């Protein structure tokens, strides 16, 4: 278990501070990450990588010349927020555009995707690079659903070398995507990992067994087998990767044998002894192989093998020089000025809304406060539902996120913001505090809704309905969930559709909202008959049957509570009658 810590909730933040202090000659600390101290050339493409903490050397250890320009770190096993990603990317931008690299997990997809949209709106060309190398998590024909594991290093090294060579954004992205398509990984575990402050592991592996294909957050693997000699373990690691060898490939491969945290280097070298012979027998030629820890999972016992099928374009980029705290190769010359430590950027000034919008801002903040109270009351029950096929933290995240949203909404309203800004600020605060996938979803949802409401005019029923449609579009576009996937979307779609239909028929907003909330409640309960097709619950589909989705239930609660607040008196205050 993790034994060296102060308060568990401060573990990731304190580890980040310690990393930056230990490598003060190499990195500049940022509020949510670290920036390469020696800037690259002006106009260089910036590679920003990141994800949850608990995986060091991923991602902070990759910051340096020839690899990443910056890394952003979330809480332990939780995606960094949209605001955190965008803030680190702004600091890293050199004028050539930004690539946001991360492993393919739902929370990261949402937060990095939303951050890219914010950056593009600010004039920064931001691209998304979701690594999908874990062959155990989805079949070859469905590679876009694969998780990102230690192949992160392979793909990021290609992208970083291309950027360091001065290639433009389109060229760097093309090579990074090519590497991602040709990177494959397979892992096995002997024992689970324990989150800071917890006295029991996140998952366990039966004594005398080895779990094949287990994910780096404890996602279930494909099967368990009896613990075998090292030679057999080496075959277990390599054979699934050989099955995906490109037709006609010449055998050159970049190889990473990665320890997951508790498996010692000597054990990895024993495995490498057998792997090197097996690869030779298979006609493979390892180029610049790496054996060590590169993407860990706290104190998990286990390892993974990653292969990148090289070609004439990728091989020189894999062997190109790099100088990062956890990855050094060759000699690389400094090309830019040294950056100095920078304070956290001051919060942007709150824009003033038009009088009619400001008059409604307090009411919007009041709605968010009511939702926060409801989420606090429902925290335990939502956690119980989520624990059926998840990690049980949904209730806690909803309670924390909504409370932060209520505070941010009240602050913005008191500062003279319009209703749209109040809702957008609430969404940002929700995402920052809640963390994880649900925090990202609610951040995107509220910000999208708020941007449609705007600050220039009073809200009417039609505008509210259009805001709901914009929120749904943002959630599905960035998160990728569809009706039937057993997510929040299964309750959000019928809510939005019902609200639009009721408003179009001439209903007042309070009545339209109440009817739409009832549709969301029915749909949320109906998710009990669905099986999850996205996220960490997907491999636990059988356990999920017969139980509703926690995200859909929490959305239905929020919709109901907001509708209950829209009494005729409240409605008159909003001035939202259909005209």
C-alpha cells in the first residue's frame, strides 16, 4: 500500500510539488503540472501530455527536450480538469500549435477535448492525440475503444521528436497518429494497487494466479491463469502482440518492457532475457529497447510489453535524442531561452452582463445551490449504485463538484455576471472539483448551456431549450456516448427532447421542465436493463445488469430539483413566460 503521504487528498498535489523541486533545473512548476524549463525554438509545435497521477514516470517524467513540452497532472487515477489542461497548454504554446496527448480514457477524452475547443476559440491550434495501444481492451477492428497504457511513451516519443525537428503541426500529428496505429501493448498483473489513504487494494489477484490483460486502474483483464515460469510469462506477453504484426513488416520494432510499480528491475531483466530470444525467433529486431518503469500504477505488481512496428519514417524519430527526467537518449542541444518560474495566472475578470441578464443571474445561482444540496443528500445512494460496476466514487464526485459549482455561481452573480456566465463558471468549478468522467461531463454540459444562454438578454423558454440542446451536443460530441451506452446521455436525450417539444407547444418553462424531468427519471430507471458500452464499467457489464446507471440517476435528480424550484413566483422573477 501507499505509505508515504500526509493527507490522502493532497497526495497528487504534494507529489507534483516534490517532482518540480527535485528537477528544478529541468522543469518550471505550474499550478497543475510542469513546463519544460528550456523552451524550444519559437514557432515549435508544443506537445502537452497528461492524465491522472499515480502512473509516474507518466506523465511528468516525460517533460524535456525531444519529448514533451509540458505535462498536466490530475488527482490519483483521475483526469485533470478542462481548465487545468487548457492552462498548461497556454503556458507551453510556442506559436506552432499544441498537441494534447493522453491515454484513451473517458474522463481524459472529455477534458482534453473540451480544453482543445477552448484553446481553438482563443486562436491556438490545438489537436487531440488519444493513445489506443492496449490490445486486451478491445479487438483490432475496434481499436478506437482501446485503452492507452505504456504505448503512451512510444507515441509521445515519436511526436516529441518530430516537433523538436521543427516539423509543422500537420506533419507532427500525421506521424503521431501513424505511431498510434502501429503501437500495441499487453500487460499482466500479480497483485493490485492501493490508493493513498486506503487500507485495502483497489483490486486483488488470487494467490498463485496471474491476471492477463488487466488495466492500469484495475480494469478487468481477459482471463487469469496459474502463475508460470518466466519463459511462459514472456510468451503470454508477446503472443498477443505478434498477432497484430502488419503484413509484410520487416521486423524492426521499438520495444518497452514496463514495470507497473512493484515488480523489480531484476525481474524485468529475467523477462527480457526470454523475450529477446522469442523476438529473434519471430524475426523481430528490437531498436533501442527500453526496460524499466515508464507507466506505473502506484504499487501494482505486474508488467506490460509494448511494441511499435517501425518503418523508415518512425525509426529515426524513436532513436532521436531526448532529455527528460525519466527518459534520456543521446545528446540534444538547447534551442530556446530558459523559462522562469511563473505564478498561477490570475482568474479572468468576470464579464458584466446586461441588466436583464444580471437580474436572472442570482436565480440561476440559486438553482445550482438547490442542486448542490440535493447531491449532498444523495451522495451515499449514488455511491452505492456506482459501486455495482464502478469504483463507487460517483456520489462523492457529484457532491464535491456541485458544491464548488454553487460557490462559483454565487460569486459570479455577486460580481455582476449575466446568467450565461454564471452557469459557465459553475460548470468550470464543477469539473475542477469533482474530477473524473462525471466532473468533465457536468463541466461541458453547464458551460455549453451557459454559452447558449449568453449575458446579453433575458432568458426565455426557447433560449433555455436551445441551451439544453447545446449541452447535449457538447456532451455527445466530446464524450462520444450515445443512447443505449448506459451513461448520463440515456437520461439527457429524453430530457432535451421533451423540453424542446413542450416549449414548442407553448408550455411555460416551469411546466415544460417538470414534464421533461419526468422523462429523464423514467429513462434513468430504464438504464437498469442496459449494459455499459463505454468507460471502466464496460468490462463489468454482467454485474451492471439490473442496476441503473449512477450518472443517469444523478442527472434525473438534478433535473427534478431544478424543476421543483421553478414555481410560478420563481418563473415571474425569471421573466421567462413564452411570448
